[in-house]
C-alpha cells in the first residue's frame, strides 16, 4: 500500500511537471504577424532529416506558419496549400522542405503512388498538416507544433521530441 502511494505520488509529480512545462511553452500569437515571428523562433530547431507534425483545425495557421518559414529561408515564390496536390516541395539551402497537407487523403496508397516515402530522407525537412490521416504510414515526429484557435489570435505549442 505504502509503495502504491509512493508511485502514485511520483507519477503525480511527473504529470504536474509535464503540465507546467506545457503551459510555459504555450505562446499566444495575436495575429498573422505574430505567427510569422513565431516561425523565426521555430526555424533554429529545424534540421535536415526532421519530421514536423503540424496539428490544428482548418484555418488554425499551419500553412501560414510553413509559408513564413519558407520566407525566412528566402524563398520568394508562391507557397500554395498542398490541399489538392498533397505535397509541395521546395529545394532550398539548407534543406529540402516538403510540405504535406493530408486533409483530403483517403488512403496512404496515394502517398505511396507519389513516391512520398523517398521524401523522408536525411536531407529533407517534412512538415505535415493532418498527420492523423496517415498515422500508420508516417514516420514519427521529431517536432510537433500544435496551433489552437483563440477568440482572437492563436495559441501555439511546440513539443520537441529531440530533447527526450
Ligand atoms: P491551416 O493551414 O491551418 O488550415 P491557414 O494557414 O491556411 O490555416 O489559414 C490560417 C488563417 O488564419 C489565415 O487567414 C491567416 O491569415 C490567419 N492567421 C494565421 N495566424 C493567425 C493568428 N496568429 N491570429 C489570427 N489569424 C491568423
Ligand atoms: Mg493548411
């Protein structure tokens, strides 16, 4: 009994620390400009080979964030949402960036047919909207960015699995 209480107490502490850590990492983005600034803080975390899951509802700002990252990497061309193409790729220094939007994905076979497996290589960063639509097919994420709607603006939280 005593041991049980001890374990529960330790677990409780871990959960509390986890919640505190999450709360501390949550950032409020008041407008699209703030989202672009947030991209600047995310960029140093990204390295070739990373898989980034972008979580959040429609209109949360996943594509906006990806576009802002591309601008920071000095890409000046059009950044379309890959809503219909599933993937848009950008060959840049310092890495290739593959932007996935799996909102409309019906089967992972569509990704196989596009040769998407080969995009997860050591020289690429893959940023994936709606990863839950291919969760059995996708590699795990090094970084998870979660964006939530606020009444005005957005909340964003980053989970950096590379630190684990
Ligand atoms: P998603 O890819 O998540 O579906 P988009 O990036 O296409 O969303 O669209 C997000 C919309 O929200 C855009 O109209 C953008 O201008 C706006 N937006 C982005 N960031 C913010 C923010 N921090 N506060 C308010 N609006 C934002
Ligand atoms: Mg999008």
